[in-house]
């Protein structure tokens, strides 16, 4: 999402060895680079991957980890941006390094969502909040090239290959609504490609779709069926880079194969699908979905799915499974309660699920998370097993452009993790949620405050935040994440409350030969032996594992007892 959007819309199988854990924080060894803290022992998932139960780690590549300082400033860019509005050095190689060090695996993350890695406008621009550059990835100049500030095609390929080798899928952010802003170094695209006005007023569908999100953000004419020539600036650029002939050859083959007119949206589809065909990304996250004609997304899904199948056939040793290409979307203000019918501006109902989407981002979760556990969990399960059966949502508590996150002050990092990672549906961790990265940075304006550098130093030093320490927060997220990863019933199963006091619930999943049952106890008295009634859920003599403490116990007379001295239990058969 663009900088100003806050203001405008304020498998390779995993290794099954146990992971080591040192009980005392004093024994933790955390390298200064911020390598992951070893979690409590937890079995790696034995069950197939399900997007409905995915744990998605969303990061801004430029703000995550800087592995190559030689590419920090490219294309003549300068370090003259307003606070947190310029390139900060994070790169694709940095993400790969963290995958290799096990950071994501230790969190139970099985999907990484990358902001667009495409080449951004070269210059900076001031939208009213100070000079800004396209560090976030949403200001494209050339959709066919990796931005040099982030790395190279080789870096992108290594990232995806490394992720797949570690059992992690890659979700790529896609923008088909707009180009980057116009600057002296970045000319506007031709008039048959983009409109430069009017600005969206959100009174009806037309004033939401056929308009520019903000001033100086040209809107692609995705409604047009008129054939257009390549933008002259792109032709000039490709010729200078020595790849014009190859790009044209591929475009000619694409249009000959599909029979589609050379309209703007079909160029864009081809270019985005190439990231699937070249690198094997497993899905798209669609930006500004409601600002484009819904049928366009169904066409994109068709093109991307074809590219995915082609990549899998050419790379059978790299693919993680046989699931289909996945697509989730940012339909601003969509909430789980809307079901499959989203009310557009002006009252028109649109079913985005019927237009290529397997999932939609759930903007309602951050407010729903203020509810008690049973209201939250029960409502979500009923909707996902009812009106949304066959589809899913992506829940989140904070994001890159949401100015009203759950627990903006980071006072409740443990409750935040418990509610997000134990809720039915897929879960999105925004980088630093798991380390209580500050969402309030003095001197910033607008959404820049949400986009600080990942707080590796605080994690390495186990910084004290008054009521908690950063490493303790990270461990809590890790234990919940690994439990979720190991059991598809957590996010995809049917929820049933077993007891209000103590609060117990079970989740069951039984579909396509997969059977999984878990039982969770929350808000137990701490520092006490916990005896839980599991009658009717687990049989006498069955050995259960508590994924939070790592301990095991046998079911005796319908009960199981743990001396974990923790206030929650995450139980499943060992």
C-alpha cells in the first residue's frame, strides 16, 4: 500500500527432530544479528499444509534485515528522505539469511509475504508528509525487474528456493491499480495506459474504481480492452539494458497464446505471472483489490495458476506440494462478518471470492480482538464453517498502513499473540509483532511510524519494556506458532467450548483423510499444577503433549495433570 493510504483509507517435509530450549533466560545465546531464540520443544507438522491454517509473516523487505550494504542506494537515490520514508538497506538476501538461520521456522511460520520487489520510481516525492521514496514496493516503475536496492534476480531466486527448502511458501504482493508517482526522473505512463484523474471520492463504484487513489498516483486503465503499445520509456529502458528483444518476444507469445487484446491489464497480468513462472512464488496478495474491476482478478488468477503449474512441472524437486496457486486480497474494510458479499461504496454487493480469491484480509480482527476469547473464537468458527465454508480470512493485529492496530502501544504482546494465533482462520504476523517492535516512532508522520526497522538489537539484548522482556514475548509467539504449525485443527478446525471456568476449548479437523484434534486451556492459575478434564476428547492411557511447556502426561480417569506452572496449556496427542 502506498504511503498516503493511511490518510485516504485511515512440501519438503520439515525435519522432525525436537528443537532445543534452555529454560533460563540467562542461558539464552542470541547473536547480535538477532538470530531466533530457541523455542520449547515442539513437533514439526506431520500433516499437510493448509492455507486455511497458514501462519503468514508479512515484512517490508527494506525494513527487515540488511545483508548487503553495497546495494543500499541505487539509481542515484539519496539519503535525504523524511524520517522513515527513505530506503533503509533491508534486502532480499537479508530475508534469505534469516530463513537459513531458522528465524521463521522457530516461529512456526510457513508463509512469507513479501512486499513488491519490482523496480520502483527512482526519485523521491513529497505527498505532504515529507520526501518519500518507494522503499515499500508499491510505487512501480518497471514490473519486470527486481529493484536494485533489494538485490538481483539471483537473490530473488535464492530466496524462494531457500524458503521452499525450509518448508516455507512465498506470497508475493501484487499492484495492478497504479504506477508510482510522477517525478522529474519518472515520467507519467501514456494516456492510453493510465488516467491521472479524477481523484477517488468513494461515493459509488465508479468513484472508487475509475479514479486515482490520491493526487499524482496514475491509475491503470484496467477497464480498457483497447490494444496499446509499450510505453516509450519502458522501451528505452529495456533497450538500454539489452533485453528489449527478449521481452517483446515473450509478450508476442503470450498474446498469441491467450488471444487477448494488448490492453493494459493483460500486459500487467503477464508481467506479474512471470514472477510465478521464473521463481515459483506460491501465491499473490493483491493490493487495493476493490479499486480494480473484480473480474480482472479472476483473469489474473487464471494466468498466475497456469504459470504456477508450469513452474511445478519444470521444478518437481523444488515444489512443496500439489496445492493450487493461492490468492488473498486487500479489500479495504472487508471483515469476516461480511461473508462472501462485500458492500462497495454506494451499496453494490460484490463477491470477491467468486472473482479469484481464496481468502481476504480480515480488517475486522483488530477490533474483534477486544472481545473475550470465547466470543472471538466461537464467532469466527461459526462464520468460517458456515457462510465462508470453503474460503478463509487472513487475520491481523497490525500492518504497514493501518493507523489503528490492536494494542498500538504494545502493552499486551502476550494476549495479542494468544488471540491472533489461536483464532480460527489464517494468521498474519506483521514483522516485529513477535518482538513488540514499537509502532510509535517520534518525528514520523502518517504510516511511516508503522514501518521502523526490525528491532533485532532489542531481541539480542533481551530489552526490558517494564512489564516484560522482548525475548519472553518472542518465546510466547514461538510456542503458539509451533503448536499452530503442528496442528491444522488450530486455524482450520471446528471450535467447541468445553468449559467456561477454567476456559477450555477443543478444535477438530476431519477432511480429505486428515484427522486432528487439539485442546487448549487459557487463563489458568499460574504457578500451580494443572489438572484438566479431557473426557470425551482424549482416551484414558493416551499420552498428551503440552506444546507450551514441552511436557507430556497420560490421561487417567478422563483427566490429565501437568506441573508446568504456566497459565495455559496447548494439548495434543504426542
